[in-house]
C-alpha cells in the first residue's frame, strides 16, 4: 500500500477528513496498480491464460459474438435514426 503521508498533502484543497484522504489515496493506488499489472500482463485474466470470453467463444461460437462493440451498436442505431429522418 502507498505511503499515505507522502501523498495526502496533494489533497489538502479538498474538504476531506484524514481517513477519507487515506481511503482515496488507497483507491487511486489500487486503480493504478491494476492498470500497470494489466499492461505488463500480470492481471488475473492474463495469468489465467487469456480472456474468458475468448475461451467461451471457442467452446460455443454461437453463444458469444466477439465482433460486437458499443461503438458498432451506436453506429447502427445512429444510421437508423439518420435514415428515418431522411
């Protein structure tokens, strides 16, 4: 865990108690640690041998579509709205 006293001065402008500052610093530390672990391949999914969705898709390709994304869905819906207004 981080050295709370080293970082709490950065939060002096916020209306937080000492305990709240410590909690925020610990949460940010954990978040950053998770990102670094993921980039280095040390996160649980990478250590387990790959993404669970890929394993599920390989076992049952009809159950999972890996080509779907939020942006694809948004684009389809936006196109539909634009065509309806024409």
